[in-house]
C-alpha cells in the first residue's frame, strides 16, 4: 500500500488525476471504477481540465460506478447518476454507452446486480477503482460487517452513513435506507485501487483501515490484502496514523521512474 500525504485535498486530487491520466494514456480503453460523494470532486475537476486543456482522451474509456441509492431515479437530484453527469461525464468525451451505474429503479435487483458483475467481467475487469471512505470505514456502501468476499448486491445503509449523506437531501428522512453497491470482492478484483480521504472526520477510519487489523468491521481494511493500492490523504485525514514519517520517507525517496 502506498500512502501519499499531502497538505490539502486539492494537492492530493492533482496526484490522483495524474495516476489516472497515466493509465488512460498507456491504455486508452482502460476500465475505470468510480465513486461519488464530496471526496472525488477535486479529482474529477482535474480530469476535466486534463481533457479540455491537455487533450486527455476518454473516448475509449469504460466506467463502472460503485453504487446507487435504491428507489431513486437516474434523473433525481440526489441520484449518483446525475451526480456523475454533472461533476464528471458532462466535461469529458466519454460516450454514454460506456458509462455504467447501478439502476436504483431496477425491478429485479438481484438479477440487475448479477448483470452488473457480468458487465464488469465482459469489459475485461476494472483497471483502476477510485474509492472514498465512509466515516464508519465503508467502501462503496459496504458497511461494517459486510463480507469481504461480497459481490454487487443490495445493502442497508447504517444510520451514520444516512446522517453523513443527508447534506445532499432536503431532510435526513429523505435519505434512502437501501442501495446497490459493488461488493468488497468486486472492489478487490480491480487491478489498482486509488483511495482518497480528506478531512478530520475521516482520520479514525483511515488509521484503522491502513494500520489496524483486517476486519469486516472496518471494510476498508481489506485493502491491506490488495497488491496495488494508492492512498491519498490531506493533513487532517492523516492525523491518527502512527507511521506517517515512514510513508513520507518512502514517497520522498521514490525512484524517478515511479514518480507521478
Ligand atoms: C460513494 C461511495 C462512498 C463514499 C464515502 C465517502 O460512491 O462509494 O463510499 O466514497 O461515503 O463519501 P464522501 O466522499 O462524501 O465523504
């Protein structure tokens, strides 16, 4: 696991965008796994800038989003589909047919989840998965006690997650209780994981995920089992890490060819 410590979310987001840009330049038909929420907003802004100002080409890229609320239509202001359209896809040259987001209105949810897994397989698997972390340690919406081998499926959101996400809705009561999320097993099959975490309310989850035991109680800790993970943190999210000096030392001494 590579831990990259930056002062601000903006600086970390630029590095995350460089990692994705390098992949897309090397493999123009890369398959990207994407997340929603506040965390990747700076990354998405930078990807749009790289496309519009530096010609980074997304025309052959395929994307799969991690999750979507159940019962929320794709054009609902709080849907993750609309979020992605507004904050990323509208600024890129990515054909709509190459965008995949779970359908919160699917009639047969288990069949939809199976088809989602099949579509990921058919695309050749995810090359790089962008991840945020919940204050309770979730990845996607794999809440604590989620099986670390789970696949795309329905999950019930914790009250903590509903409260955290209430800022996007008019009232807490409007936040759905259920979602469709890629499973931990699905996420761990991505060839590379890129987790971003910003702000003081992520510090405890970040330290447990990186330095604590691997446990379904802290789903993000399963990233310790993955061979290629980059974690990008701002100063506030890294305050509870005990090995910060080592992470910084590793980063400062990266061979030139490994730098971003
Ligand atoms: C969203 C997702 C979630 C968020 C997490 C952090 O697609 O998968 O795991 O990444 O809840 O949310 P923010 O970034 O809003 O703090």
